C-alpha cells in the first residue's frame, strides 16, 4: 500500500530532453489559455497589478444598503426578526421567543451588501470528514474576539462585549455578553471557558492533541485564567500579554461543561481519560449532535465518509443591523468528495455553492472559462506568501545539514530559482515574485525588502557554490559534498500541492549543479516527517509571518523542538536567530503597538537577510461563489492566521436568493 502512496522521482537521472519538452508544451498550452482568458470579461474593480506593496484592494462597506446602525427601538423593545422555521417552533412552544433566546446585548452585524433573506442551504465540500476538520472548524468556531471580516483590518468583539488591560498589560479582563446560550439552551458562562482551558486544553491526560497551543504561553508559562463572576474572565501573566487579543481571535475558547464534564474523570470518577479523549476529538466536537455549540449552525447528521449536515442554531447570539437573528441560511451541508477535481466539477456544475479551500491556481483557466455561463462568480484574493521550500537545518544527513546552515548555499539556491518562469508557466502570471520575508498581507511587509536575493542569476549561483566548496570534480554536471557524494537532497511534497513547482525548480537547480529528488506522498505520511524533522526539504505554503504574533512557532526559537525546520535551535541556533527570538519575545510581552512594530520589523529584517527558507513568490488565491448567493465578499484574507479562506467568507450573513 505504501508503494502506491509514496514515490521517489530522481529528476536528474530522467530524460532531460523529455522534461524540457514537457515544459515547452506546458508553456504553449498556457499561452493559448492566456489568449482565451484574455478574451473574457475582466472582473470589475479588480486590477491584479495594482498596489503590489499592499496586497488587497479592500471592501467599500459604505456601499452596503443595510442600515449602518440598528434602530435603538428594536433593542429596547427586543422585537427581533427570526427565521420562519424558528418562529413556527416558538409558536408551538418548542422554543422560547426570540427575545429570550438572544443575549442582553447581541452582536450587531452590518451585512456586506444588504439585509438578507431567510432559508436555503449553503453547500460546501470536504476531501475528508476526519482529516479535514479544519475546513469546518474555521467556518463554525467562535471566540471572545475575532478578526474583522472579510479583511482583517482589526480585531473585533465577538462573544465578549468589552475588555480592558490592567497592570500594564499583565492582566486583561473580558466581559462576556450576558444571556448567550449554547445551542441546547443552556447558559454560556466563564465556567465553560475554564473547563476548556484547564480541564481539556492544558490537561495532558484529557487533551486529544499532542501539545497545547503556544499562543496561550508567555515565556513557556501558560497564562492564568480565573473567574470573577459568571460573565467576567480575568487573564493574567507575569509579563505583559502582547498577543492575548490574537489568541482570543482564534478558534475555540470554550466547551459545554454541562455536557462534557459527565465524561471527565475529574467530575465523574466512573469516567476514563481514554473515553474522554475519544469523545472530544475535533471531529466529535464539531459533528456530534449531542455536543452543543455556540456557532451559527449546529450538527444534526453525520454520515461518516459521506456528509455532515448542520441546521441553524436557534440561540445564535448575532443579529443584522435591521434586528434579524443570524444566520440567514437554514442549513450548511459539507459533502465528502475525496478528489479535488471532483469538487471542481461539482462547483462548475452548480452542485456546490462555495469553492475555495481546495481551489488551486492551475484551476484558474477552467474556472474563468466556465464563469461565462453565469452559475458562479470568480474572485482573486491575496496575494499570500508561498510556495515555500523549508530547508531542514537539522536534516538526518550531515552533508545536507551542513549545506543548509551555510548562508552562501541558501543565497545560491535562491538566485538559482527562475521566479519569472515559475510565475508564467505554473501561475498564469498570478504570482507576485518575491523572496523570503514577511508576506504582502502582513502589517510589516516591505515590498523592496522582499525582493532580496530574487534575481535569477545562475552564473552567480555557480560562483557562490564554488566559493562555498561545492564543486563538480568529475564533470558529470552534479557538484559534490566534501566526502565526494553527489550534492543532492530530497523534497517532500504532497501530490495535491506543489508537485509541478517542485519539478520545475528541480530543473532550474540542475542547471547550477544541484541534484534534487522528489518525494511525493500523502499529507498523512509527510506531516509526521515534517513534525519529527525527518526531511531534507519540506514543500508547503509560507505559513509564518502573515500575522507574526500568531504563528511564532515557525520563525523563532519558542520550544525545544521548534521551529520544525530547526528542531535543535535551542542549542545550535545561529546568533541571528537568537536575536530574532529576543525580538519576538519582546513583542509578545508588550502591549505598546510602537514597540511591537519595532521588534517585528527587526525580526523581519534578520529573517530576510539570512534567508533560512526559500520562497518562490506570493500567489493570488482563486476562489468562487454561486450566483444564487447574496452578500458574498469580493475580497478576503485566505491566510491560516485569519482562520483560512473559510472564516473570512462570512457564512452567517450570506443568504440564498429566492
């Protein structure tokens, strides 16, 4: 079985002319497609070449026809609108009136374009229900705070109605909206937060995942959470908590204690931690209809390996600016389709409403051509940093390890990448060429700085490698390590992400005497290799600096085996990397925004100067939405730090047109 999932392609030993011929055919095909695409109508209001330094064009919220502010009389009288389905249940006595289901101060949302209509089903797809829980989690999970949607211009109030810092940022007090209820009607209180944080997340026996999230730690110590009263949470640490707002803008922050404590040995002596872990996996928390939620929809049916169906949460705590309880759609359905090409086909055929989690830039010609039929609208968001070649500074091979720790080698490999060719051949011109630095959606992005070491100059690459001691002594076109073995390494890449990029870069590096072997496998095989440091190069998206205060694990020395590309950094990390870590720790332990920016910019500069990771560029993210939907964003942040593509789509205020 493994043989079918894992293949090694020794690129330098394959027929070089065949590969070049293949690339020539690809260029010809893409040129034809480009001509065809150029004949299609352009997206109104979107110029892909505009403002590369800033990335996104933004959303003009003033264009919304929805009321800018809610009528105070609606709030005082509590005469809220609601779905006809819920109104019927309330009339039959199956539910309390909507005025009793909403909190004292519901979160008020101004829809993107207009007040929506109730009813209908939003249709999505997943490649798997168990392994692809992030696609659902990022759609459904809510927290005390949240990134502004669809573009993360600010961090906004969500479950919390207010917060304040105390003791120069060493403490933060959050006030939760009184009257919020779980989807089963039980009150949501601070006890649910403390249960999740202490009894689930920090409890090594109860936690389903291997390690707790580092976003809750300050100097390797978890922040302290304590109950002031049912609706007041106090969070504190021994230093100012510079990223506590980012932490609370992420995913889950609470779980229903009244349900899950019955399975927890701390509260039920007859229970076991093994059963608790099995009952609180991410899939169980998302899909099990017996576990209530705070999200806009609640699970009602899970056909394993086939689909997950959600119905509206009658106690959802948000209303639009006309006083109507959200969400607008009655249902959300995720159909499990293992092949991304099948998902593409289903979307094109109007059997799926939203397509973005599995969309790829190579699907752009098909999507653009089919858009003319009027069944969906195509959008481009970003650009986002990547694709990335993560060099393992602690590679199993001592030869590879020594080479990757040599800055000269990294610079040579970067100058050996023809980013213009990668952009034209594989990204249809929809990639902003850049090197390793903070990406275009980062608040600390510097366009000029991001161009360092990006010029394609194979002669310079050869010269640098010669100076570094890697020569081709036998004239076979491949340089050698000091022991005489070929200067080569393996690139881990999933079959669905980046194989074509890795092949093309391998051909470019071959021209400078570097031998590359492609290791293609399923993500479930490659991810443990990444986490355990068992790779030479790991190909993935550039995850780190979209929001530097979130994914600090990927670009600073935060733990004994972090970051994953330099697991021995605590003892063997270079001076510059320790300096980066000093700035990162300073940034996360201050609430002074000026100081944070100074530290982040210095950390950015050090990373860019030392180029520990190789970046091809910043591609645009292609995605689409059915024309039967209203209030669909035209731009968003697809970064994982902002909950990926799913969360910024803002499903709650999307409606199905009648």
